C-alpha cells in the first residue's frame, strides 16, 4: 500500500511502544496533529562506524525533543532513556547501518477544537536510509534563493523548538525557491539580516574568520552548528557568533549550510529576491572553498567515529 522508494530500507516503525509494519497506519484522519501541525519532532542521524551504527549526539537531540514538547505544552509519557532505547531498537529492527531517525510527538485523535482537550499524546519513531538531503550534486555547491518573506521572529514563537506547524513556512518557501530555479531557500529575519535555511543553519567565512549567528537572529541553533563550532576551533580556525548582514553574506569568501539532514553543503550562488528584481551573485569564486571542504571532511570523520576526540558524541546502537 505505501511505496517505500523515498524511505529506503524502512520496514517497521515504532508507535506508542509497539512495532508496526511500514504498511500499517493505525492513525485516524481526524488526528489533531494532522490538521493543525500540533506536533514536535526531531531529526537525528546514525552513521556506520567500525563498531556498528552510531547515533550522533543522541543526548542533545533527546534534550531538544523534550524542550520542544515543553514549548508545545505536551508532557511526555516516556522518559529520555525509554526514547533513546526505542530509537536504538528501531535501527536494529530495520537492520540499518546508517539512518535518518524521526521521532514525532503529536496530539492524536480525540477532538478537533484548537485546544486538544481530549487528545492523547502519541509518539512515533521511524528510521530509514536517507542520502544527500539537497541531492547528489550538492557536494559541488548549491544555489540559494533569498526570499522576500521574513522568517518567523523569536518574539512571535520560540524558534529554538522544533514545532511541526512552524515548518509550513519552511515547506512553502523551500518550494518557492525551487520554483525559482534555486536548490534551497534562505530566510532573512525581521531585522533584514540572514536568519537560516528552511531546515539548515548558515556559516560564512571572510578573511579566515568563520561566522554564524544565534537564536537572537530567529534561528534554531542547530546541533550540527554547535558541533562545527567546536570542530572548527579544534582545527585552529577562528570563529565568531554574530549577526550576519545580507551584504556580509553576499560578500563572503565562502558560505555553507549545516544541519543533521543536509550535513555540510557549500553555498556557491545566490539569487537575491529579498527586494525588487531578483539579482544573482557568486559567493567567493563560485566554487566550494577550502574552509568548507576541511570542515566537511572533519565532520564526515567525526560522525563516523574516525576521530577519537569526538567519540564522546556517539552512541553505539549495539553496545
Ligand atoms: C529550521 C532549522 N534550522 C536549523 C536546523 C539544523 O539543526 P540541527 O543541526 O540540529 O539538525 C534544522 C534542523 O533540525 C532546522 O529545522
């Protein structure tokens, strides 16, 4: 019934403590979360290592999941340990060596008033093998589209939480960017500075200095972002957490996206549609730059357990 071509190797998912075949769907169409995006979620990756699959920064992802649940006023009927264990089980049951893992917590079937008074909270965990998020050519660098619409502001909604409904802005704008011939969108914030991609954080590099912004710029401060800040410092690169103006972005030597799904992907071209007629720019030479390449390699080694300094961030599935 359900085609798994976009979910390679997915055979079973975990739902409220039980495993279901991928084909089974025990959810009613009147589920509250389906109508209003009243859900919170996480995106986590596991990578192959010599000790079998390892989940990258599981603790930080579970902590953020609990934080998001709190923002959505959902109390979780499962502990951090139970969720961590269930995630490992999902990888084992599907026999995955690498995986994208999706825990989703939502108001389920009960009532359809906006206040989910009669809706229980359900938890689903799925995992499958997910390759390059922005496509197989993304390693050559991507073109981004600076949107005319501004990112939701931190004064309107807690942008540090992964709230399901909030992602409709990411979906609409991601589609718009692709319709305009770009690979991905970039949001400015209400202040007119660079915020983030629909599901990615942004770094720029200028004269050897790596700059990324923080939550005061209406972004989700990603776990990949903070890992890269540490990796960059260990590589001896200078880093700074500061706002990034649009002009700084367009005039950068290099820029890249980072995130669990996208990993590290160079931004090499920009279509700026934030005001007036869209204009095209190259970032630096328009090629993937040396800092981006070094960080990409270092991240690749880190998540695969090839650098003992970062083994602290790995949770092995078969311990
Ligand atoms: C809006 C947004 N920004 C940034 C990120 C990157 O965060 P992380 O590195 O924790 O995956 C994500 C992905 O979770 C996201 O959805």
